[in-house]
C-alpha cells in the first residue's frame, strides 16, 4: 500500500535533512526510493518530486545521483534490500 501524500512529503523532508547533514549520499537516496517503489510504499511518479525536494530543485544533483545509482544497483540488489527489511 502506497503512502499518503503527507507521508510522502515527510519522506522527502526526512531524506533532505539526512542528505544535508551528510548522513546519506545522493545515490543512496535513489536506491532507497527505488526500493520503496518496488515494495509498493510509493508510486513511481512520486520519485521525481521527492528527488526535487531533496536536491533543492537542482537537476544536476538529481542527475549525478541517478547516474551513480544506476552504475551500482540492479534488481537483485533491490530484492536483497527488501528481503533484509522484511526479516
């Protein structure tokens, strides 16, 4: 079941704060969001607005995070993450 709009906004703001504090890197946020889509917690069309919030509407930051994440992840990694979370 997908999150409500307010929960999605809370996720975006939480990720933004963690990113600003240096607790997570951009590509880690992308991996988390992809995992959330696959787990049906958020819809795919919610990913872009969340990334825009996290990266202060800066397309360059979003693109760099997407490029790095795409070079590091595959479906098997996402499945592994979801399995660990569900255990």
